C-alpha cells in the first residue's frame, strides 16, 4: 500500500506528459514535472513496471520529442503554417498583378487611343436626348415605323417638321425586347451611336463636331467614329466565329451598330461644304463593310433632297414622312390621339412641340385663345427659317444626264431667272445681269465636269471674286449671291427655275453692243 501512491502519481503524471510532448510549452514544463515525480519514477523503475504497454511506448516514446508521432505532428503543424502563409502571400501577389495589369492597360489605352464614346444601348441613349416621355393618355401615336426599313443595303431618311416629335418617335419605336441591356436580354439589345447636328453651332469645324459627339480628342478628330464601329464589331468574337464558319443562323451573325444623325439639316446649314461629303463617306463605308445601320433625321424637303442627291453614287435611300395621324371624320378623338385637346392640336398645325408650348402658355395665362393662330403662324415661320435649308445641296442627277455645254447653258439661263428682281424695271435688271455675266460666262467656259459640279459655295465665291489675284472680278457680295444661286440650280432638277421674264427693249450700238433703249436715249449724242 505504501508503493501504490507513488505508482499512481507516476501514472497520472506520465500520461499528460506523453500527450502534450509535441508542444514546446509542454517540453519546457516537462523538467519540472519530472522533478516533482522523481521518487515515484525511481520506485517504479526499481520494481521493473511500466505505465504503458510496449507497443504504445514505441509509438509515443519516452517523452524526449524523438518519437514518430511527435515528428509527424510537428511536421504537419509546420507544413500547415507554411502552406497557409504561402497561399496568402500568393493570393495577394495575384491580386496585385491583376490590378497592375488592368491599370497599366487602361492607362496605356487612354494614352494611345482617343477617349471615344463606346457604343451604347440605343434606347438608353435616346432617353437622355429626348427628354421625359409623356404619360400614355397624353401621347400622339404616329404611324411611321422608321426601324422597319433599316437594312444593310438601305439608308433611312426620317423627314418631319421642326419640333414634331421625331426624336421621341425614334425612342418609342424601338421594340421592347430590344431595349434591355441586362443579361440575357442584352443578347437582343440594340446598340448604337447618336449624333446631334444641332450641337454643330458649338464647334468651329466639322471635325471638331465629330470629336465632340464621340467624346474624343482634337488630335484624333475624324477617327473616333470609325474606331467605335470597328471596336464594337471586334468584341463580338463568338458572332465573328459563327460568321467565319458560315453558320446559317441570322441570330448568331455579328450585330450592326445603329447610327442616328439627328438634326442633320442644321449641320448642313453650319457646314454646307463639308457635311454632305462626310455623309457620303459614312454611307459608303456602311454599304461596303456592313457594320452600321444609318438613319438621318431632317426637317424639310430640301434636307431630304440633299441626301437623295447622293443616291446617284450607288446608295439606296428610303424616305419616311412623319405625319400626324388622320383625324376621324366624325371629329371624335381616335386612340392615336389619346386624351389630348384635339381642336387645339389642329390649330397648332399638328405640331407636337408647338402644341406643348401653346398648352403651357394657355395654362399660365401668358397667351390668350384669340392670339393662338397668330402665335402659331409666327413661331412656325421662325422655326422654318432657323432650322430648315432654303434649297437642296449637292448636285441633282438630271445635270449629269446633259452634255457639258448644254449643262453650262442651262446654268446661265437659270441664273438669269434668279437674278431677275421683280421690283426693278427690265432695263435695270438687264444692266445688272450683264455686268455679272461678263465675269460668270468666262469662268464657266473653262471648267470641266468635276470643277463645275463639285465646287461648293465658298469655292465659287473665291473663283468669281478672283480672290488673291490682281484681276478684277465681282464684288464679294455679288460673288456670294451668284455662288448661292449656282448651288441652288444644281441642287434642283434641270429647268426648275426657267420662267418667262419681261425683256428690255435693246438697241445695238457700234463698239458698245446691246444697250436698253432708255439708256440709248440718254447717252446718244447727235
């Protein structure tokens, strides 16, 4: 019984020591435990007993830390710690590498390429331009569907009066399943570029306007639009692959970009010698490369005819007229007019924008009902003067059908008609026209077809005024008037301005030529 207590104490102290021997803290505390139980260990050793079986002692060891279990546990702890640290540092390095690559790539891209506006979802872009959409009961539902006629071999011209709701129609006419940019509807979303010609007054040149519309840089002017179109096409790698494999599924072919040039007529007014050649180049690129669906929005017949004059170059245009819905014969409001004031809308010449202005003024009390008709006439006249072309630009196809000398003769005849002023007498019109034709006819005689039909108004003014030379020509005022009349004649069909005019009574004088009789009676010396 006297040896039982030491033996029991040795057993109770040996087991915790063996189970905690893989810890450094236990190894530091182990000498103290051996000192406390020293007597019991000596007595147990003398008696030849062992606290553990032989197989357990071979695995656990004698507490010195050299047993297989202690080595295994220690290696496992070290490996786990090292793996955790290596994995953590590797993850941090990977994240830093990704951020660095993206950041350097973005910085390089912003330095090497113009910061052009990307191709955007078309519906979202038009929402920013058209303003808030009125409620359903205040809408006028037009019958025109401009997107129906857009095709790879056809360009659409949407024509409507000033402030008739053309931009709003472009937004509301987009089908609902082509409006969403959230996946999976983004697969069907229409994307495009919207360019507003009304902002051309804020720039000095057409190239600056293009740069301004695409958020580009002045040093890269002219390249942003082409880059946007091709960048959008290149990012459709799957669709391009389907196109190369000639998969007969139209839904898997590369999607085109919808390019809308709104208020194009105002751009023609600002840059008459540059805007039309630019439209010609853009349309040819669209027709040849099939990367865009192009639509021009104009306000008058002159703007539409300017674009139709380009059709002679192999382009096909579809002209769509924006007209108000037909009013029912019984005078009742149809579903296309919803709940608007139909009599007031008719007094506003079926102009949506003018109807909104008049309704607001009537509600505020700044316009009375008896003044509506005069206000409508005055406002529409001013809008047509400020936002519509006075005559078509470009050259009509009928002029190219004539021989060169016949075309020059028709130009001279039409110019005489346009120079005739009704307030002058026939003799005064003859004398003024003769002085102008003395400069115009020699200039026309030496020109070939390219020089005759491709010169703009600015170039014609320079030619007729002999700018930069010592040879006398027309005054700058007369040169600008004649240049405008020549472009007016070429933009319309042949014979448009040929009209009968009262002729002056002429008398032939030696060494002088033909002079009016009134001038002969005053200057003749007997």
